[in-house]
């Protein structure tokens, strides 16, 4: 297999609360699942005029886009995950279920001040018999800084998860 980090459109969210794991596998019925990183670097000038840089850490972001449609099963799972996060549960995301060892301990991304989040969830075409809801886009960010990339060969799946094991229940 030539791809890395998985190709499955299905993803998994695991809730860890009071020592109990609840696993939700989501369907392929989303517009996209985007994954990117933001790196933190220190830049500084040396007395002789040279410039130096030093890598500090990065965070991974995962955006799940149901803006056109989120169907009943997936919205029910999302409700359970959101409510668990409100209660302080740990949320783990596996972006591609074909690489189960690659998962992230995440929180939902809030506004820059960290105090609010806005999620749209409206009925498609405002019709009571519509197939589902639209407008839902949720972005997650890793709870802990990461210090190395971990690109996984799905054929070898010797991934190291990106969670803080001391915190993992």
C-alpha cells in the first residue's frame, strides 16, 4: 500500500469517562475530514547577526465537515460525544479506522479566547421530513503538544499514538 496515515473515510471517536470506553464509528457520509498541524518555533538573532530557529512543538487539528448533511445515526453519536465533553470526558479521535493505532487525544477548538464555540445544526431545507441536518462542522485540536511527526504505513501499523499516557485512563 502506497498511502500513509490511512485512506478509510470512516473514522472513530472514543469517549473515556470514569474508566469506561465508549466507541463510536462514524460513517463515510461526511464531506471531508481534514487534518493539519500548526508548529511552534522560536526564532532569535545571534549577536554576530545570524538568525537561528528552534522547534518547540506542534498541535494536530482535525476538522469534520457535515455541512451538507449529517444523518440521524451520526448526529446521535455526535450528541453523545458533545455531552461527554461537556462533562469533562476524554475524547480520542482515530481519523481513519484502517489505522487503529493512530489516534489523538483532542478537545474541540474554541474561539481564540477559548471561551466560546458556535456549531450550526439546522434541518435540511427546513422541511420536517428531511433526511437529516446540515451546517455542522466541528474542529478538534490535540490536547497535548506533539514533538515528532508520526507517519504510519498502514501495511505495517506500528504507530505510536499521540496521547499523554500518564493522563490516559
